[in-house]
C-alpha cells in the first residue's frame, strides 16, 4: 500500500471526465457511457438501467468478478476511516449496503470497548452512530433493505433514494461521506464532489473507493485480459447480462487515474487529499477533508 501526498495545484492536467464534448448542434453536450458517446441527458438513464438489471445479482457478481477481494478492499476502507461512536455516515451509491453494514459493526465494536472502559470508571461514549445509504436506483435499495432485514441490521440505518449530483440533505450534516465503486457512473463527477463537500460537517471526511489505473505493466495486461474476456462472460453466465458488465468494464477505463481524480477532489474544495493504491492500483482509496 502506497500513499501519495497532496501535490501543488500548478501544472495539472484537466481530468478527462470533467471535459464536455459538443455535438453538431449548439449546446448538444455529450459524454461517455463506457466506450460509447451519448448525450449527457441519456447517460443517467442508461446507468440506471444497468444497475436495475444487475441489482439482484450484484453481490454474487462482486464475489465472482473480484474472487472475493472486494471484501478486503471494503475492509481496508473501514480501517482507514476508523470511525468512532457517534459518527454519522452518508454512503452514496451504497445500494446493497456493504459499506454501511461494515460501518455500523465497526462503531458498535468501538462503543462496546468504551462501555467496558466506562465500567472501569471512565466516561461513557457519545450518542449512537447512524448510517444513511443513498442510491439513485430503487432496485439496488430494495436489495439492500432485504439484506439488512435478513441480517437483522436495522438500528441506526436508513435508506434514501437520491442523486449524487443533487443530494436531498441539508448542509453540514454528516461526519463521513463514502462512495464505493459508484462515482465513475455519475455524469458530472465534479458536481457530485461539490455535493459531498456541502453535506459534510466542517472537519468531515470524504472517502472514495474506486477502480483506478494499474501501476505494474505486467499486471495491467493480465488485468485487461481478465476484465474484457472473463467479466462479461461471468455476467452472461450468472446474470444473463453480457452488456451491463461490458459497460462496467469499459467505465473503469474512462475514469480518471489516481492523480487526476485527486486533483478533482482538491478542486471541489477538499484539503489534505491523499490516495492509497490497493492491489497494485486495481483499486484506489482517495481521502480528503472539509475544513
């Protein structure tokens, strides 16, 4: 695991996802949907359809595609976060609840430690923590709610249908904002980052887990071969859906690399921005703070 410290703002490149492409008609903006160029107005609808299609196989496919390693990446996010009892989490594009479940379990274990210390004469901890899972896709939320009910995870957990680019929350409301494997699907990533800043309290932390650029050339070739030849095939076998998983693979290649995304987070107004490569850069964990 390596860390890249905050770089200066001079001489930076503009991240590809912040660029606006224009069609033949004036004002007819286009963007990418995987490797396909589509009108901006259509991307959100197409992405919604993808996740509507994959929702019921989402967790099974995550295990199959990553050979279970996605669980370790999400655990790494929680250990880096190290939330304390009383923290309020907003997990955007949180769909099936993986991050929220881990968060609540982590703070419960921390609170139990505090309770034991309180029995020894120390002060008890603050109020209970809470987690809000926000996702634009109602099918993903349905799957998440069913998982929560089956696991008995209901206390401190709420589910909200909402758009990352226009969050239905007040300013300065959350201590931690997370988005795991979701921000690359947003049409205007810069706007989603501004919304993250808005809803965080001063001192709040932004954390993003996302597929990124593999740093080792040999691993990169193997990863590309696996991504384009195996993952869509798994999608067809497990979910009877080649196209959705072809899009997911392509969307990874269109997402800014580690440095470019770091610059975007800084431009949105976050400070102390760092990133950590996981599994050779297959995934990067970005972190920044609102001052």
